[in-house]
C-alpha cells in the first residue's frame, strides 16, 4: 500500500523499493547490432552483454570473453574514478563514461551520490570555462543565431520519433560563479533530473541557445566552438527565444521547459512571458526560492511561529535573491492568507547600493520585480543622512533598525555577515535564522561555524554549499543543512511532467516546498538539520513530485485521465532505473 503524505523517509523508501513485476528485467527489441549497438550509450552494456546477447547481436570476438555483472562494472569504474587526481579529471572521466554507457554511468552515480555530486552537478569552473578546449563529442541540440532560419528543421531532426518529456535550455549568460560562458551546453541539470528525479534520460533534451558572447576571452579564442559575436540583445534576442518556445509548443506541447542560467536582465521576464502559455520553470529563480522556502518553513516549525511572524532581510537582490523574496511572499499569501501588500512589507531587499528604497526608481535602479519590496523613503531618512556612502543604507543599519528574524545571503559578498551583524541580530532573537546561500564556498556571506559561534549556538543555519557540522556549546554537532536546489527541482519538474500540466503554478511549487519541509529532521529534533541529507534526494524528490502532481490535478492544470488517488503509483511506475534489460533482435526494433 502506498505511504501516506506524512510518512517518514524510511517508509517511502521501502515503498519505492518494492519492485513492480518486470522492473528489474525489462525486455527490449533492438534493431542495432555489432559495433553500432556498442556505440549507442542508451543500449550499450559493455562487458555486461550476456553470452546469448553476444551471439544474437554479433558481439562475439568484439568483447573479451568474460561477462560482468553491473555490480562488477561499477566497482571497476569506481576504481578508475578514484585514480583521477582532481575534479576536472573526474568530470572528464564521467563525461566519457556517460558517452559510452548510460546505465553504468547512472548506476555509478547513484551508488556514490554525495561523493560525485560536486563533480557532476556543480562541475568545476575549469570544466565549464574550458568547454571549447575540452570538447570531444557533441551532446544535445545547439540552436545558433546565425542558423535561425533553419531552427525548426534542426529542432525536428533532434526530436522526431522521440518521446521528449523535458527540455533543459540555456543561453549560458549567467553560469554560477563565472558568468558569461557563451556556448557550452549545460547537461548537469538533466543528469540530476534522471539521477534523483527518475526522468528517463532518453526523454530529456539539453539545448543551448547560442546568441553570442560578451566574454572577450572567448571572442578572441581561436578554439571557441560557438558563434564569435557579441551577444544579441533587444528584439532580435526576444524573437529568437520566442521562435524556440513556439517550436516546443507546436511539436512537444506537453514537454516541460527548464530555463537555466539566463542573465539577470532576461531570466525573470522570459519566465513571466511564457508561464501562462506553457509548462516552464526557472531553477535559478523558482528552484532557489522553493528550497529556501522549505528550509525556512522547517526553521519556523522549530521556533513554533509562522511565516508571517518573520522579518526577513535578503542580502543580494539579483535573480536568486529576488526569486527567494517573491517565493516567500507568495507562500505567506497562500499558507497564511496574508494580504499581498502586508506580505511584501515583511521583506527587505539589500543590493550593492544598500537597502532598496522607493527613490531607486527615480533613476532606473529598480529592476522588474523589485518595486513591490522597495521601502518608503521617509522610513529611512535618518539612516540616509548618517550614511558614509552617499545615502546608502547598509546591512548593519537595517539589522539594527528592523531586528530581523531571518537573514538570507545571495550576494556573493564573502564575509558580508560580519561578527557585529550576527551578534546584533542574535541579541534581539531567540533563534536567529541565518542562510548564507552564496556559491561557491569562497563567496559565502559567513562560514556557518562562525555564525554558530557568534550566536552562541542559537542560530538555525542553512547554506548553499556543503559545510562540515558546527559545534554547539554543549559539544554536540549541529549538521548544517544544504539548500541544494536538487532536493526539490527534479520533483517539481517530474510532478508537472507526469500530469502533463499546462503550467507550473505558484501553488504547485509551494506544495513541493511544503512536502520537502515536512521531511525535515529538525521537526523531530530542533538541533538537527533543517533539510534532509542529499543522499536521500531520490526519495525526497519523489515525495515532492507527489505533492506537485496532486496540486496540478486539484487546480485543473493536469491533462491526464487519472486522479489523485493514483498519483503515487503512476509516479513509481514511470521512474527510470539504471538496470540492464534483456535484449531481443527485431528488424523494426529500437535504434
């Protein structure tokens, strides 16, 4: 029997581990033989082909005589992985393995999830910035501006005959921590959808929209594989993106579009433009906001308060910070029935020019979405007069005046949460909630161990990168929760995919965040982590997907004939697992 919504992680794992008949021994009819079969990563088993399959598919003599189990193959691959001396070499090894054998690749990753995540999900800056120099094999679809007239032809060529459930698309303008990297397709997100979300990798398509680059180093690099031209802006850019989206709507009407790493001037407006038309999601905006909301819901549960009781400072008002503010505001409206204006008033946005106030709008310093959170000027006249930086209102100024209960960092200002700020906040709050979320680690606003020390062990902490536990005053380890988007976005996406939802609504995302928060270890132990461990990400994302799918059905966005009672079983049946099937030859079979 499926577990209830409020079941614990172990009960959900047990349910998911109960095998459907045929799950571990699927049968596939293939038309590929010999070298063509071994060259296809979807079907290749390497040393895992059985003796009978080697005979049937003309593989005898093309492989050593030994037949390996998947366990044996994973052990060999893991030994090879461990010989690589740095993350760049490990990333390159895994990319090579993926290009050879999908089942082995995903099985290896799943068995070593926490070890490989930093290599796969947040690949080293060298792997991304040196994409052109490391280029070996094309993966996904490249839609380039100079070839825009043939975009539909190229799109159909890549998708025809395939059941595509998911498209991860990027224009690579805002790669985390290193900015504009021009062309360089990001496959990490689709990998995580498969690894912890259960999406069949054959049904996912990564796409890059190559609209040029403003990175001078790439423009001058003779090895650069993309279009060496300054980025297209304005109407030409909008028309190019629109052409792509309309092709998806025309040919793949039920496919989820995941927008990734779009620049700050484009991310929000593109999402806002297409959400009413198609199921789409921006992880940098909505995923970051959702996982932060889940962590905050967990912290609020520890403090026995409500979201609407909080005074929230968001330090860093870019794509991520604004996305978090909007997500928290929307959750107050939906979960606590708070009026929109009142919910806005509980959130303070601070960017590099200080607290955002109404007068920012007079000279165009307020971006789309920030205006609702801009504070009235008259409230801050004294602070502006006393400011040493031309009227800027500093983070410390705001902390002293507002006495926040929640402090969130998305600024990439290393050390921005100083000892004075943390101690000032802690002097007014029993359990200060402090989330330094900036990535990578070198840019974090405060080391959580320092925040723990300065708050005398009172702070409820979550970070954007993994950190070791901090010591509590009583000597106990305090596990630092990692606000990792991969704990939630695959589940949100899969919930939309399974129901063929027409959109990804705010309430669907909030439902996913509530499901994640409901699995928090801190709800049973106030000194435990605010979010589940990443090793449990597959189970967590299943539960998120259930909540999202149920809301899609409730809201009338689903395009399926089954109801809420069947959600758990439908999701379980559709989860892709990295196991070898049994192959039979058929002339009209898969290729």
